[in-house]
């Protein structure tokens, strides 16, 4: 059986999409697949150590701001025809070399519509390959649908015409895709729920300076977390949970000027860092977690089973984090502070409320990475099996 897989991911601002892809790739590699990772966003320093057999870094493209309305090159310049051409050629070359049994495309066509030309060229090349590889969409539990209904119908048409399946990395017992994508019924025959994708269990322990009795504040990649970080500093200055050390993880994408402002004249008992590789271990040992409600962070909090306060990012048209946080709050698992209502006092009170009760048992499927590998293997095997004689 052909065990080659091409996995395409394009992150634009944060690193959540890429992180989830890396967790999936690790599970695929553990299952014996040879994965070629094609990444179109800004490179991460640890991409080279990914479980992928090969990593192809396309000329990077990123969003200029959280609105995602303007895409720019890595150097901040405009997107040129030459850049798009180079990306397309490298993507098709990676496909030709991999000769995959399956192509996994993260987000598209639910998102990343700006990249449709290079992706449709990839799908076109897949149609010409014999045997034809599976074309699979990999999507998180909640999507942000296009504002125009006509675009939603375009998404349905694209899935129906070009994709063998949509792998939804969630558990319908918590939230169904229909909660965020109204036309889900039209593609119900393509949907496969895998369960949630969580980070692999860490192999090492935390640093000797343990995180016990810490208030751990994190904002993922950090591009959209400065408001929460500043509010956390203000809450600590006002004396909320002053007996605890507060550790703020600002993220790799927080602008340097904002990071410098955060680290200026810090009160005693407050530490600000960019990033910690042992974040899951710090979560397990902290007293309470404060974060936004991105997919990866929420799953890591649930795995750690610690009291948590979520401040979902909700600027512009973003509804994904709010919906996820509300579903968890309805089960009594987390406390929520709406971003619009965020203040030092509101944050401090929510932290104290979260600490007054332990999180209840969590009954959701978190085997998504391993299940995805099993599902893809079964699909490839079914495709390779000869049809029964009629």
C-alpha cells in the first residue's frame, strides 16, 4: 500500500493551524505514513524537527493584521505574480515527488480562499495522477463561514466536486460543524468526525522552578493577545491573587514594541516570557489558566484538567472562539470573560470564581490525531481494494 501523504497547511497570523497540522503529522508518521509537509506561512524554528519525512517551505505569505483582509509577503511587501508563481511551482513539484496516496488540505475550502488558485492546481494535478490520490479537507471543530451566502454555496460545491471527505477535528457531542456552517447538511455524506486533536504527551518534566501556585496567562501565538496580557498585568498590580506568581506567555508573534512595554517595570511576582516548550507541563502544574479560546490552547487546558478562564478573541467577524468557550461554559468547565467586557477587576473576579470549584469530568473525544491516521489508512486501503465482481 502506498503510504505517502502530502499535507498542505497555510497559517496567516497565529500558529494554531500549523500546530494542529504538526500533531496530525506526528500521528501519521507513528502510523507508518511518509508525510511531506508543505507550509505556506512564516516558518517556525522547530519545523525542521517535524515528524514529516520532508518539509517544503513555500515563499511565506501572512496577514497584515487580524482582519485578514490584506495578505503580504514575509518582508511586508505586496504579493507579486512572481511570488505566486514560485509557490505554485514548488507545490506541484512537491506533489510530483511525493506521489501521494492522499492529499490533506488544511482549512480549504472553508477558509484560505485567497489560495484557491494554487490549491485548485494541486487538485487538478491529483485528478491526472494514476491511481488518483484521495483529496481530504482537514478542518477544526468550528469554522468562520463567509459572510455572503453565495460563498457558502461555493464551498459546498467545491467539496462536492473535489474532495473525498471532510475530516472534522471535533466531537459532535460538544459542537457540530452545523453550529458554525449552516449548509452542513448538503455535505453530510462527506463528513467524518475524528475527535479533537491534542498535543502529544510531553516526554520530559517541567523545569525545576515548577508552575505550582501560578496564574498562567497565555495567548497562543500572541498576534491578537496584547489586550489580555496588559489586563493581566493590571490585575496583578491591583493585588488579585497576590500570593501567587503570575506567568505571562506573550507568544512569538506579539510585536516587539508591545513585548517591551509589558516587561517594563514589572511588579514583584510577575514573569513575562515569549514562549515555553514545556507549556503543557506548566499547565498541568499551575493553579489556574487564563487564555483566549483557540482550538489548541483549549484542548491543552482540558487535557491538564485545571481551573480555567477563557477570554475569547472576538474582534471583527471572529465567532469561533466565542462559540467554543460558550459550549464549555455551559458544561461548567470554564469561566468566560467576554473580550468587550475585559477589565482587571472582571478578570480577577473570574479567576477567583474558577478557583472556587474544580472542573467537572470532561466527556469528549480527544483521540483525534490517532483516529485521523486510522481513518486515512482505511480510506486508502478501501481505494486500493479491487471492486467485487458483479
